[in-house]
């Protein structure tokens, strides 16, 4: 009979291994996984002294963040909507601390977990390439826009963000096997290209550049050249769709050749979101309109934005599609300042330890990528984006006691 520790480790490995898969299935499944893990962490507190939540140095930072979210929700115009999201956000903090605890105390098999994450990405990658070529994925789902591909996400166009969030940390135990890494990253890059998600393509290339900068000595130039040839060759299969998608301007007008870049951006949906967020911020400078309230408040600004800036589209949506716009409009100067201080504290606290390995480095690179200005993004506080973000936070703040390919700075 397997002992209790073996069963416990198996269950934890199983749940954490399936997190990327749960994100594909939907927010209900991923939230359920995180809630189970968060509750399990609280349970750990009562019988494992090493899992004391209140002794964890990052707990105080997360606790301030959580109290602030509740405070922000209490001031919001739509109290119920904002408070529900804010109260439930505690699961991400507890999960992040729990994952750190498990990693530092060798309570899970990280190598197996990363391998399952890689397999999930590989399955998604192959289906995206299939869908990009045939116009439907293996389940027969046909995309509404032939220039965009979503694979198993179906009507949600966010497949590329899963590669941005998990691809580079999934290879951490195989950094020395650079031929395999280069090959699969080439496939992943192509699949991100095929999704038509321009913003996430830039983010993926940013992370790839970080990997190359830190591990240039380990990268075989011959393998890199072969990978480049493979990428170019495979890209020709999708050339027409890719060319149309990436050459198309962000403007909705087809007669904008003489327009300036600023004018093109202003007349795009993203520009309208930015202008709406800006004016919401001007009217609510200190605390914003409250978490999850941009979607409600933006209706009051639709006509005003169109008339004032003489643009062709309104800026109302569920969120302003950019991290900085979201924080400023929903949390104001106070919220933005506090969040930046807290995130900066997290970054510096771990950096002072200095013994960063490839896992820490690539997780940090992902966190930095979240703060890139201008580039469109999903809402920071949604379950999908928050799960990916706080997994990377957990990996970044973890002080690995075992060598991972002996890569430290």
C-alpha cells in the first residue's frame, strides 16, 4: 500500500500538472483547482510547521495587496461586482505561497510537472498549426475569422498567451539539451504566429530574446540556423493568412495611407479604449472607479470620446485591454502607486538572494513582460491571466535548494 506522503505527492503533482489544461477548459475548472490548493495550504498550516503562512516573508506583501483590493471594492460604484472579484482573489495569493512552499521543500516533482506542461503546450501547438492550415481544428471547430486561430480555446482568442506564460519555464530542466529546445521553441513561435495574436507574438519574442541573452553560450549556432530554416519553410504554408493579418493596420479604415501612426492608433479600438480609460481616470484620479467597473463606467463616455476626438469607434469593452489603462482607470493613482511598490518589493526581495536559476530568470522575464506599455493585453484580474501571473510569481520567489542544470547568476 502506498504511504500517505506518496499519495499526497501524487495528488499534488496531478493537480498542478493539469493547471495549463484547466485554463484551456475554462475558468470554472482552473478556479476549482486553485481553491482546492489554497484550502490544502491552509490545512498544511495546522500539521506542518514548515508551512506556517504567517511566517512567510511574502505573506505580508500579499496581505497588503489583498486588503487594498477589498478597500478599492468598497469604494467602487458597483460594489457587488467589484467585491466578489476582490474577495475571491485571495486564492491566487495562497496558491502562490503554497507552490513556493512545495517547491522549496521538495513536496512535488517539478520535473514531471514541467514535462506535463510542455505536453499540453505541444498538443495545443500542433492543433493550432492544423487549424491554421485547414481552417478548423481536430474537433472540427471552424474559426469565425480566418486570420485568427484559437485551437481548443474555441471562441476565445487567447491561445498564444498560454505559450507566453508557460513555454519558457517548461524547458527549464532541459536547458542543456539546446537542440530540442530550439526545435520546439521554433514550433511554438510558429504556432503563436498562426494565432494572429500580434501582441503576444511580440511578448513571446521578448522572452525568447531573454533566453538567448542569458544562455547564448549554450545555444548551438548550427541548430539555430536549422531551426530558422524550418521556421521559414513552415511559415510558407501559412504565408497568405499571416501576411494579411500582420500587414493589416490597426486602424479600421482602408484609406489611411496618409494618416500618422498616432492617428491610426487613435482610430483603432485600442486607441478608443486608451482615451476612455484616460478620461475615466481624470474624473476618478485618486482611487479609480473600482475593480471590474470599467465595463460599466465606459458607457458614460462613448459619445463624448467619439465627438471630442472625432474617431470612428467607441471605447467601451469589458476592460481597456492594457495593464496600465486598466489600473489607472479602475484603481487610480493610489492603487497604481501601491501596486508598483508591492511588485517592486517582490522583485527586489528575491533579487537580493542572487542565486537565480533559469526558472527564476524566465519567470521574472514573464513578470516584466506584463508591464510592457502600449501593447494590448487581457484584464490583469481575470482568473485566466491571474493564474498565469501568480504561477510565475511563485516560481520567481522560490529559492531552489537543488541545482537545475547549475545555471545561476
